[in-house]
C-alpha cells in the first residue's frame, strides 16, 4: 500500500483520533488544567511511540514537551517538525456553539478549541509520518518531532530546552504548520517574518500633578512633550525619522516583489475587515509590502494625567508610552532600541527628564528564497492543492523561528494549513476538514520532496 | 468708640466666635453633613441679624446661601461681599494634628478645616461691619452679603440665584476675600484672572484594536496621530499654533508690566516647590507673566491602547486627550474652542476620524487698573499692613467673579488675607491669627475708603 492510499483509508478514523486529541483540555495558561497538560503530552508521546517513533515526555520547568525521533539513514536529510499541543483558554464559553472540548463537525468544519491552533495542524504531520511507517515501514527523511506545551503561555522554557539540546535537535530544516493559507484553496509558504523591538518611554516633569491655572505657562507639560516626541518619530510620508533606522533594512529582490505582486488583494474588503475608512502607510509601497517587508513604529498604549470623567485641570507629573517597532532583515532589536533611545534623547528638551526602557525583542527571519528546501516545499504543496503556493512574508513575529535560526542555525518552512477566519484564539475555533486532509497529504509529499534535497 | 478700638477690644472674643463658626462641619460635598450645612447657614444669618443686618437663609435647590443687607443711604456706594461658609471634606483625617472641626491655636495659627478657606476670611468682613454698627451705628457704605454653601462642591445653583436676583444683588463693586496674599506681610490685590476653555479630542481609527504585526504599516495608528496633532499645537518658542489663537489677547499695559516687575520671584525656590529642574514657557515673558498674563494649552490627560504591565502589540482603535487652555482678556471660551477644533480638523489626516467635544469654559476677568475702587482698596490695605499691596493677576479661574461681571456688570476686588501655605484643601488647614486681625481691620478701612469713591 502507498502512504497516500493509507491516508485515504484512514480518513474517518483519523478524524476520530484528532477529536480524541482535542478532547483533552490542554490549556497551558490556567493552572487548573495542569494534569490535562501532562495527560495531553503523554497522549502525543504514546501516539508517536505506537508507530515506532522513539518518543519521550521531557520536563522543561514548565509544562512538558514531547520529543520524538525516527532515524532513516545518515544520508537522508533531517527534518525537525515543530508544533504545540497546548491551546488557548476557551473563554468566553457562552459564545461557543458547542463545548470547546467536545468537537463537532459542521458545514465541513471541525469545531473545537485547538482545532487549527495547533492540534489539527501538528496532527497532520503525525499522520503523514504514520502513513509511511504503516505502509513502507520507513520515512524518506529523518524526522524529529518537537511538540511543546507552552506556546500559548509565552514561556521561555522552550528556548532553554533548545539551547541545552542542540545536538539532539540538530537537523537540516525545520517545518512549522501553525498558521494560515493565503485564503481558501490558496496555499502559501511563508519565507519571512518581521522581528520586533519594544521600548517604553516616560517623560517626567514636576514631582506631582500641578494646578494648570497656577503653573500653566511656566512648567513644561510632560504629556504635551511626550506627544511632541512621538509626533516627530514619523514624517508625512510615513517614514520613521529615527537616525539610522533604515540603515540595515533589507531590500526586497525582484523575485520577492513579483511574489507580492501576485498576491490577490481587495482593498475594500481589507478596509471592511479592519473598520478603517482609508489605508495609510509608507509612501512607495503596497499595503502587503508595508505589512511584511517594511519596518514600522506603533504606539501600543499611552497614558498620562487624568483620564476619568469631566475635567481635572492639572499639569500631569509624567506621561508614558509603550512603543513597538516591527523589524525586517537585517535590523536587530538591540540596534533599533539603541537608535530609538538616542534619537528620543536627542530631540527631547532639557526641561523634562526622559526615561527610555529598552526591552529588546526578537530578530526578523528571512528564509533564503533560492533554497532547494523552499522549492521542495513548493512542489509538495502543488502536488496536493493542484495550484502553486503563494510565497508570502508575515508581518508578525514567531520568536521560536528566530531561535531555530540563531541557536540551531536552521531555516524554517512555514506551511500553514489553516485559514485566517479559523477563529484561532476566539470562540468556535475551527479547521476545515478538507484542509486537515490536504495537510497530511502535503506532509507525505513534503517528506518525499525534502528527501531529494540532500543525498 | 472708634470701630478699630472696638476690634482691639474684641480680639479674643472674636477668635472664640470664629472657632464656633469653624466647629460646624459644613462639608458641602458629602451628604452626611446636610444638616450641618443648614445649621451653619443659620449661624451666619443669625450672626448678621444680631447686628441688625437684615438677613435670610435662601434656598437654592442645593445647599442654602445666606443673604444679608444693610442700607446706609442712597448716596453711598453699595458693596457686595461674597464668601462661602462651606468647606472642603476633611480627609485624610489621620494627617491632621487636631480634629478638623475642633480648632486649636498653635504658633500664631488657628488650625481647623475652613480656617482660611473661607470662614476666617469671610468672618473678617462680618466683624468689619460689626465694628461700625456696634460703635457708630452705621456703615459708611451700603453692604450686601452673599455667603454661599456650594463653593467647594462646584454647583451651578449660585449662578441661577444671581441671574434670578439681579435687582436684589445690584451693587457698585464686589469684594471677595478667598485667596492668598503674595507672601507673609506682602498683601496683594488681584486685578485679573485667567479664563479657561476645555476640549476633549478623540482620534478614531480601526473599529477594534488590531494586531500590530499583521496590520502595522498599513493602518494608521490613532495614538501616533493624536500625538502628532498635539505635538503640533505648540512651536519651539512655546507659542500656540492654533490659527487666530492670539487674535484677542490683551496686551499688558506699562503699569501692569511694572507691577509684575515689582513682584519678588526666586526661581530656585519656585523650581523646588514644583519638583521641576528647569522652567519653560513662552519666549519673551517672565515666569510670572507667563502664568498670569499669557494664554496656555495643557493636556490634562491622555489615554489610548494598552496601559498595563508588559507589552501588548496592538494598533489601538482610538486615543483621546483632555485639553484645557487658559485664557486672558479678551479671549472667550467659545471662540477658542471653535478655533481649536478648526485647527485640529485642518491638520488631522483624512485616514482617521477626529472628534472634538467642546465644553466651553469661563471668560477671563480683568478689573480696570485705573479704577478708583482699586485705589481705594490699595489705600485700605496700606493703612493696615503699612506697606503698599502688590498688584497681581491670577493664573487660575474663579468662575463666580466672571458671573458678577457678565450678569451683574460688576468688577471684583480680590483681596486675599490668607497665605499660599495655609493648606487650603489639605490636612491642617490654618490661618495666621495676625492675618485674621489684619483682615478685619482692612475691612473697616476698606468700607471707609470705598465710601469716598462715589458721593
């Protein structure tokens, strides 16, 4: 039997298996689910072990992770498959059509917490491996599974685990399926992520709030000054004015620009989805380029003075803002935090005190677009979806992908099987059953294609 | 006996009478003191009645006010004495040296809630009138007392009372003693107050907070834009850039500039009192001029996006700021609110929505500096304090003074007997007993001097 035939046969069984996986309420953020987390990790380890993948539940200091390994041959490339078994909290419960941990099928979707993020997607790869082992008795590549339990809880334990297990995790390429396609029947491979740099800025004036009648005009107002500083961080063309900000900005290649030009984009639909009435961004770039290939600066929050009802006539003692900047290759959070601080200190008047706290962030990620891995992934996707995948970059950050790069020296193929409207992190999370099936078939094809890259 | 002799004889009795007044906990802001408010109004009315001043407790819809009137002759000028018998809440109680409503004498001070604000000061005028009636049997001027009970509770009932009783309250000049001297042994007469205009500004972008990774660069950030707008409201010289903002700004006369130049000012002391490390304000003006004779613009509070611990990487849906502008003659709050709105709308980019709520405010006040009333008051103060008073303007606003001007057409002499460090509105409120005595003697002298102005 061929692996793909096996999957065909397994269609309904595998859906039941996924439901079993989804029924374990593995909510990493809430301590009341601690035992369920352990149970879920064991379920994954057992599943892998059952198909003769050497697996273990590894303690991390937080929730455990599952490591599994299948060695085919020294000549075959090694693929590290990363995913997570933990899920977001299910609240608010009253907005769910079903109990979040009691999966139902409806209109071609499987509805449950974790369906798309990430149990459904990581399970597709587990089934892909299974298809080989249950038919040919071997996988075309060496496979390592790294399935963690703290992705939704923003823990740093995984970073330490990777740092402490470089040898164990050594591989040739990482595969992550924990994101979305470009649209329905529009598979995509992501070859880049933006990084992020975070600073908190605080302007301090008088040592207490002052009466704006008595002191107004003589004592500088920290809120006015903070606004002035922030207002001067961008020019009228949407360019960031911090000295040297663009020094290390990667310029998209012609190939990349072509890929962006190919992406369907409906402006009115996009605006409707955000509730904005007009687009605005850096001059000279399309919306998709702006959100993925260009750095940005956003104030995420600002606070100062009196914020209650009515008026309170004060000169506030201080004002502060949280500012994050999205980074593109080859910017680094350290460089950008330093440059932001230097520029703000330069333009800040000396009659107030400016405090800049630099929190660092994470590096942007760029997967080489001329790599054979990307070609292999593209072939695998096309063989299943019958269309070429779109090549995209993502505006957000996935810190673990950067860790794979910096600690293990590995590029990552981001092949999402989900959809943007899958309600990840929201009530009625769902996964198209069709995408689940195409996901595991892509996994099967991917191992085949990746095996050709080396050896 | 002369009025001043009477006062000399009354020194200790009058202090006991003031203590009796202070023992009534007339806290207007807290409903549990409602009966005490009534009792206190009655105490004032009875006191006036006892010296043959026709008086009444008038209902206002809120706490009652006391009106009293003594008619000397049709030829004599009529002086309307305004004050208030209500006091600030006494909290925090644990910071008081004494029970707030059990007055004690210490180091030449009388310590109690209301001592300086305003029972002690208004009582000085009551004793001034008494000194005449108990000795000469008549006062050199016609006197009307308007002693309200809602000054500390920001009520509008007094405005209505004045509008509905124009005839009754008709006078030639208003006298208010509810503020401070310029310093110890530095009496002052205030000939101007700034007005105020209040707007709330809200910038609205997307209909919800957006992920700054996915949308950053394509959707304008309302916080960044609000900051930009606010940052552009002032230039590097501390001038406000709103179109036409200075159109109606009164230019100080040479006499006024001279008065400001005479005022002692210690910059390091001033800075120490605010906890600021440098002064900043409009170029070309001294600190005292900036805080009294020039208009200002202060953000009293700003809010938008995430303000908790750590980072939340969003493009906030909206941001808002409370802005008050201090006005000088002949600006009006309506004019300035309109101009602020027009300017903000002009500079606001069209990819966000700007909402400006105009709350109006109150007009600035200017007492004619060439008026005989001011001269008379100056003579009276000098005769008691043995130094010429400073002529000052105040940066804050006293809306009732503006009402006297607009509704009754009357100028107000602001002759404060208190000190800036009297702890008005704070624990251990106090009044220098020496200032209490000089206050009533000034009142006696003032009636004499004012009587000469007309007739």
